[in-house]
C-alpha cells in the first residue's frame, strides 16, 4: 500500500513519469539462455593467454563470491531473527538448505541472463506477516512471473516509492539490536560499525566485512583474542587483503 500510494502521489510532483502511449501490458523480452563467453578469462587484448588476465578474473570471481555469500548470510540472520527460526545456539535452522537454494538460484539466474537471484532482506516483512514456509516464496515467484507481462506498469514505480517498505523492514531488523551486549565494547563497537557501514556503503556485505575486521581488532585490543573463532581470523585476513588490493589498483 505504501508503494502504491507513494507512486500515485509522485505523479503531480514529477517523481512518477508516465510515458506517452502508455500501455500496462507487454510481452516479456526474450531471455538470454546460456549466453556465456569464457574467452576473455584467459586471453588478453592480443588474443593470447595472459596470466595477468587470469589473475584479474579470479579476483573478480572471489569478490562476487564473498559479496553474494555475506549478503545471503546477513539476510538469513535477519529473517531468522524476525521469524524466530533459530536453534538453541543461535544458529539458523536448516541453514544448509537455505544456502543451497540460494546457490542454485544464483547459478540458474546467471544461465537465464538475469541479475543475481538471491535472498532479499525484504523477506522479513513477509515473515512479519506470518510466512514460515516456502509457500510464501512460491507465491512471490508466481507474482513475479505475472509481472513479466505487466513490466510497463511496474516501470512506473520510482525508486523513492520503495522507501515505505524498506523503512518497515529496517524497523523489523533493528529490534534485534536489543540482544547485543553493548556493555562489552568488544561486542558493541563491532556491532555498531556493522550497523552504520551497511546504509552508508549501501551494501550488507561491506557492513559484515568491516564488522568482522573491527571484531578481531576489538577482541585483540581487549585481550580477548581467544574468543575469536578460526574462521573469523581467516575471513579477517581475506578482507584485509581485499582492501589492500583495492587500494593498490
């Protein structure tokens, strides 16, 4: 309702623009089935094998890997917290199945020529409305399929119209902040950095990256390095290497 009302209000203010000869229905564009080109992975401009080009490919490969991975993990944690879908240790229930579904969707979407098919944090609004099983996602998928034939209508919606929904999603996720132990600076400061980095960088993965780095720094500064899991150490080193590489480019 918020998106619809905002879109309508935007018409007299010029935020919502209606093109001439507007028609709400249209046939969807032809998909790009398996339109891959792997030649540029190993060959340079001269068409010969280039180790530098191959190295650049793997840098991009791992960048996308960790971006998608941590975007998904951040979304799963937020949705699981909202839906009370965690076990006694705070882990996400059926996390393996959720990550597998996300991975399959990512690969299938790439094969069909779409943008990355992944979990979205807006799912928490559905969970707040009572969604607890995959049936809600099936319903969403059917509606997205129908929207292919209503794309001219949906293209009218300005980006500003998504603000009401995103504000509500943010409200739902911020309720989890009350569970953070802010009395311990080694816990509270990394959490604060994570929360603040996400909106300013417009990236969940960037927030998690700086949160992990600051967590390691804070624990070491507080002489609590034994509380840092091995995986967190490894991720911290990888993220620092990524930051250094970006600075040197």
